[in-house]
C-alpha cells in the first residue's frame, strides 16, 4: 500500500478516535525515523515515552527474534522463563515484593484499583474510595477513565463506577480534606504527563504520603509514563524519597512491545488469591523477553545516561524561556515540557516541527512534550533544539 491508500483505508475502516498527523513511518534506527516519502525525522517523541531504547535497538530486536523462535505465547496455566526472569530483575533489590503483569498502562492501573479494594475487602473494612488528582491521566478503561480527573474523557460513558474522588493537584489541604474513613488509596502521578508535564511539588508528595501512612491509606503511584528511567531515576517516586505501596508501569517497560506491570509491597502485595485477577496475554514470554532487555540496559548504564541527557536537554530547552510566549520549561529527566502562552498553539508548533524533521508531542495546557529514547545522541538533541529555537525565533506574536 502507498501512503494514499493507507490513509484511505484508515479513513474508511478505523474508528475515528485519533487525530493523526499526515505522516506514515516505514522504519527507524536509533532516534531517527523514516516515512513513506523517504523523509528523515529526529524522534523526540519516543512513541509517547515508549521507545526508550530507540528504534531497531540491536539487543532488543535480537531478544525479540530469539524469543519468537522459541515461544511467542503460552498461557498463564503454565510457567514461563522470561516472565520469571523479568519479575526477578524488577523485584530484586527493590522495595517491592510481588508483581502482576498485563499489557498496558490502563490495565496496570485497573489491577491496582482492584488490588487496593481487595486488600480492604480481605480485612473486612469498608474502604472503597480512591482519591486521584484533577487533570490526571490513568487510562481509558471504564475504571481508569473514571480515576482520570478529566471530565471530557469520562462524561460520555456514564454511569461510571463509583468510588473515585478528584482533588486539585499539588494542593495538600484539598487532598487532606477529601480523606474520609472510607478512603482506601491515594493514587497520583509524580509528573502529570498527558496534562502538561507538570511535576508534583516535593512537599506535596512527601506530605500526602505521610498523611496516607498516618491514616492507614494505601499510596499508589502511577508510574506508567514516569517509570523505567524516564525521569532520570528508575521510578519517578524516588525523587521524593517515599516508598509507595503500589506502583504501575507500562509505556517504556517493553521498549515498544506492549506490556504493563503492577508492583506492590507489604500486606497489600498479598491481597489477591488464585482466581482473583488475570490476563491472557499478561506476562507473555515475548513481551517479557523484551522487558528483560530494557531492565538490563537500565541497570548497566542506561539509567545514568537518561539522567545526563535529561539534564542536557533541559539546559537547551531552558534557553527558550527568553521567548515571551514560553510560560514554563519543566519536567524531569527525559520527560520535559515547554509550556506556551495562548499566543501560540502547541499543535501548530508540533506540525511545523514535523515539517522540519523533528517529532514532538503535545500535552495539555498548551505544552510541547519531549520524551525521546535514552539512547538519543547528543547531536540529535542539539539539532532538534536548534530547529525549535529557529522556529520560535521566526514566530511573531
Ligand atoms: C499512558 C498512560 C496511561 C495509560 O496507558 P495505556 O497503555 O495507554 O493504557 C496511564 N497512566 C499514565 C500516567 C499514562 O501516561
């Protein structure tokens, strides 16, 4: 199919849930992507914080091919080695004791919601309420879209499952005031990715965590976007010195192969009994073989590289503050955002950057989001930032 045929097929066949850019990629290498017209792009988007090893990473591709030759899938009625190995790698030396594997961020959060409720059910306590933040993003299933504190995503799907309360982000008093004797968990992102790469204040997370502990409330961190080294530490919560009861992972975990995970510690980690939860594909050997490579690379220097490159990119992007239509440059590690005033549109900038060979993503609050591979080269960061600098310099507002 040529690009025209692909677009026609998409327009005719696919449900109209996406506003796609007018680009179709054919292949990639590292942080370079190539489209059907032969154009080359620098990928600062990383498939929305997914392709942490870049495209066609030799070890990742080899591990996937090798595993495909052995077994792509076996059911969870049997054991499989890549799954066992991944769990060892993720839990070894961590604060977590038990984990569950699934296929996406929404599913990981769905599992976390169920685990939290099961925990209090086991204890015979009537605690079902989960407090989340306004402008959060936790996924698109019915429960996670309800947990997501953005009315536009959930309103058409009423009736929504009860038991979710949304409070303003970075407002400790609001959070404290929302707690009742029915509160089971507080579930937060440490950086709100989708809604504008907005980091949580240090005092907010530390305060919320301490308050949760004092009230016997479970603390859940949605690390779907911030996990696996994205913020320069393995998990985003490490920036805050806390020990969450439950975290969820997906996006970067498989380096592009769909996989999600939920990790837990303490009593809640043991709340599920056989038959309580499951997933046909969850922990499938192909996905786990891929995730094993990601974890190994992070432990062998890639995490430090992500941190260093994050600081480098932040240094470059900070120079954009001189433009009067730049409101803020924020984020951590390689999850950074340039927040614009309403004089310019992030969607337009993303389109123009793509036309100039650089891929960015939009995020809420008129933000440009950067989430490149940790393997990106410094020259590629330089070129992408120079392109944006030039574009901004030629933007008259
Ligand atoms: C992307 C994202 C999700 C949803 O992940 P899916 O794999 O799309 O279901 C959940 N939480 C956060 C913080 C995310 O960034």
